[in-house]
C-alpha cells in the first residue's frame, strides 16, 4: 500500500479505531499479541463496530492451534497457544462497551482460553475464587517452581486490563521466586458484571490478602502489591490502608483523577462510564472524584517503586512525582523520557527492574 493510500485510509478510519491503535500498539505486542497479528488485524478495521469480531477471529486461529497441540500431546505448546488466544480475545473486548453482548462473548472466550492454559504452563497456575461482598472475585494464582511457601505479588488491573493479559508480567516475577495472584477487582474483567469501579480499592485488596492467609502454600506474610494504569492508582491506594502490604509497584497511576474527561479517548471515557455503572458522565465524574491519594499518600510506609513516562497522554508524569514526594516510606521514582502510558514502548526500562526490586523487598535472593 502506498503512503498516499495509507494516509487516505487513516483519514476515513473511525477515530475510535485510530485511538486504539495509536494509544495501545506497544502494549498489545509486549503483552502477547504477535506483531504480524497486530498489523494484519488492525489494517483490516475501519469501523470500531468491527473491532471485537476481527480480534475474535484472529484469537480463534490461536485457539485452534492450541486444540491441535493438545490433541498431539504437546501440552506446553498448547498452553502457549491458548494464552495467545486469550490475549487476542481480551484485546477484542478490552474497551468494546458499545456492544455488551459481543463484548461479553469475547470476554468469556478469553477467560476460557486462559483457564485452559493455566495447568499447562510452566509453572502452572490455578483459578481461584475470593469471597467479596457476598459474591466472588476471580484470580489466577501461579507459584514458582520449587518447594516451600513463596512470597506473593497481588496484581491489580486497570480500567481495561484483566488477568488474562498478565502472562508477561507474571513470568518475570515467577522466574525470580515470587508467586503471583492476578485478580479482577470491582469494575474489572469478570467482576465488571457484578461490581462497579471501586475508588476505595483497599477493600478488594484486603479481601485478597485475607484469602491468601488461608493458603498453606503461600507466604502471605510477604505480600507485595503491583498495579498497572488505573491499577497504578489502586495499588498505592491499597498500601495507604492495608499494612500487610510489604512493598508496592505503581505503573502510570494517577495521584488523583479529574472529574471531567476532556482530552481522553472517547472509548476510554465510555468504558469508565460503563464500568463505574454510571448513567452519564456527570455521575461518572463523581466516582472519578473519589479516586485520590490526597491526604492519604503519607500513610504509605512500605517501600514503593513508581514508574511514569514523559509522553503519557493519559496520566501526566507529574502525578508520579507528586506521589513520590508525599509517601513516608523508601521510594524509587523512575520517570522515563519518551515513555508512553505504562511505558510499554520502553518496557525494558522497568519490567525486569521492578521485578528485581520486588523480589529483594520480599526477601528473595537474586537469581
């Protein structure tokens, strides 16, 4: 395709599609979508209404490869194929709140594929149910190879992320001797159908740690918390109040959210409205106003590692600087020049570094 043809196609493309591509391309690839898949699928989408079905069709290719590998007795390969299928289904649904039936169908396929992968992974994982407000939050628990109860990293999702997207992050912690529990909290993943967004995120994190304390195969006395994007607010928010947390990593989280939504991609704004179970943006703004670390950040006494990018169009890096200035415990602040939201374009500048830091803080020897 010529440069002129590409320019013409971009000009007529739905701005919601263009926003998804321009904002999140590096994230898709580093979190498990093959680059060629990203290029081919997005090249064929002009209307946002076609986004979820296009990604679901590509996910089905990986799911079929998983079925064939499993039938051939190649369990490890099957697990990897199912994981890729899960992440493609996930990115089909991640902001597709304009068609809830289609979104949920893709979502349940993402959950199904990751659940099929879990027992086949190295190390394997298990689906867990965490009691919460009369219902359950669901998570994927994985433990590092070797005997003994391992320390654990509780992984907090963002507005549009879910536990099915966490394989790369999980593996970095697991290789360093840390267990991981990636869970869908209120307004996230599987929990978005039962619960709206919860600005007071210490509540679900407390429920998760209560659950971990019932496990004999986990050292809940060495629990860290980690959060990405909106989870980069949730994790330090939990650390303000839940003193069983021994260390915290916050990736591109807000110090406080504005009550308005100006300047944000419309698909992001609509996802916040839907997942906060708000009837309109005014109501959503009141929920956003509760998302603040003001007056609380000084209560963070555990070590904290904060990451931000100077080219983040969703959360200015000044939020990270403000949080770092107010915490009471030891703090590492990493503001990465040129980094986009969650610095997925320069992932190598923080993913291994934060995993090493968390392992040290939770008392695991370097590997």
